């Protein structure tokens, strides 16, 4: 079984909420199999170059030239490139064993989660992803009840992973990921009672020279925006709403200003209530009216569909065509300007017994990320977080087994390390609103 190097013999128990998780602590340096070297994968490789505790990264992609481009910019003693098909679990497990990898990092879109997740387990490796398995809407009442929820198969496998002493850290990007860490920090250190945890994402990014150019994977954006958004409430549990429901104007900090945000399907709603005691969890995204109308048009015309259609002699999914004709978000950095803000809005009762309302956030400025890291803002903001998690896991500051989200761990080491890497985060105190 692969594990982080030099495992510590002692096992400990972590108790939180209603669950007990057996954890195995590790110390040392890790070898990483990075599956996917597109925008986020390439940025993960770049961030890993300055990471403590990462001994070697095998950068892989279906396109060997893309993997080589991501690895060749970095120290050849620590980064190597290999061609690898992320849909082939057997091949991935074989590479993980041959390269003596300790952890598999999934930087592909969530369609490929099942084979990558399976390959990591079969190879005896730990696993990290940034988005969970895709959901399936309820067949009769999609805008009231959840069907098969995000990550259902992954969470169902938690006991098997725990029994083997393996950790699958799911949803460890920026949203989900850092947003979940913010939720845990607020509940532990800022609030005596937590009422609502609402992840809010917005910004003032623009892409010059294009009528329509998403700054993140359009395939994934269509999936999460057109699926029924999920909300959780204590006493009611999970329920769904129509896409783009309950628009609200949220005031983003640092001069970004008011942005209209709407409900979107996201993993935080699924993960946060498992570990953080609160009354409500939601996710809203500042998409903008033009972007929303474009997504609705894709849905109305069938272009958002993933079901293949016959075009002459070829079967092709309409959504794949949309993704193919739009520019690759990873290549847009030199045309982008502005900032993206990812954060978690928390309300409740503060430690002094008074109502409290805070927004914990991280801001990513495109000009800065391009100058420092050669990556556009959205890509870099996503990529830096799994690398910080790998550092903490290698050092033993985070310890766990089973299928866990970021909020299952102490937030302080993560947030401290993020700042040490030159990625400051902030707390915006707000005037509590009457509830």
C-alpha cells in the first residue's frame, strides 16, 4: 500500500459532530501523480514547484505534448511528463505503482472522476480532487427534491477507504475547497452559534476581444449552472430550486461592489453540513444577466446536452461542440483584466453573544497572477489550494482516512500556510441584518 512516506505508527481518533473518524498520521515527502495538465493542472504543477514536502510530480495528460509543456518549465529532477488516458483506471493505477506515487491529484473535469478515484484506490494511493462526481436530477420533481446528489458514489465508498487507511480529500479547490475551510474557521473561531453559511462568488473580470469567453471550463459551468441548485436547512435537509433562483445583490469587497448572485449547484452545500454545525447552507454565483441568458439559450436549443447526436457520420455531444468552439480559458490570461473574489458569508451569534455577520474571502487579481505565476486568476485561485493541502498532509498537520471534505480538518494550518505562500485572505465585518 502506498502512503505518505515514513508513516507514524500511532492511530488517533478525531471526533466532530456525530461521527468518529479513525485517522493515520504521516510525515515526510510525497510523490504525486497529477492527472490532467490543462489550465488548472498546469497551474498545480507550477504551485508544486515551491511546495514543501512534495518530492516529485508526474505530470500526465491524454495529450503528451501538453503534459511536457507543463513539466518542462519546471525542475526536471522533480517533474516528469507522461502520456496517460484518464478514462483508463487500470493504466492510471499501473503508472501510480510504477512511479511509487503516494497521492493521485485529479485535475480533470468531473466526468472523469470515477476512473481516477478508482485508480487511486486500486493503487493504494491517497486522492485529491477539486470537484465531486456529477449529480443526476430527480426524475419527477427536479426543482423540489434532489436526485442522485453530487459525489454520492465517492461518499458511499468512505468506509472502504478508511479501512485501508487511505484518504480521499474531495472538493479541495477554491469553491469547493477554500470556501469550506472558511466555513470551518468561522464556526470554530468567530461564532458561538452559526446560522447561515452562504458561499458567494463574484468579481469584475472581463475578457477583451471576445463576445463570450468563460474564464473557467464551459463544460463544467453549464453543468453546475443548469442543474437544479441544492440548498440545505436544518430540520428540512436537502432540497432543490430552479436554476438561477432567488437573485440577491451581494456587496463584494475591495471595490468590486454590488453583484447580483443566484443559486447554483455546488459541493459546499453537500459537504459543509456534514462537519459544521449551522442552520442553513447555500451557494450563489455572480454570473451576470448576459451570461445567464447565454446559458438559457444553450439549454433551450439543446446545445447544453451531453447526449450524443448524429451529425453526418459522427456522433457528437452538443456540449462538447460548444466547449470546442470557445477559447480555452487557460489561454485567456493576457486578455483578461480585473479580479475574482471567492468567499464565504457567515451569519449568527458572535463569541460575545451579539449578532455577527462576516464575509471571509480571497481575492485573485489577474495582472498579479499572470506576472507572478503565468496563470490567469481563476485558474491560479483554484490550483493553489490543493497544493497547500498536499503540504499539510505531507507534514502531518492534516491527518485523515476515508472520504472527507476540507471542512473535516482544522482550518488554521491551511489559512496560515496560504498566507505564507503570499496568498492573503481577509475577514470583512458587516452590519448584521435583521432576521
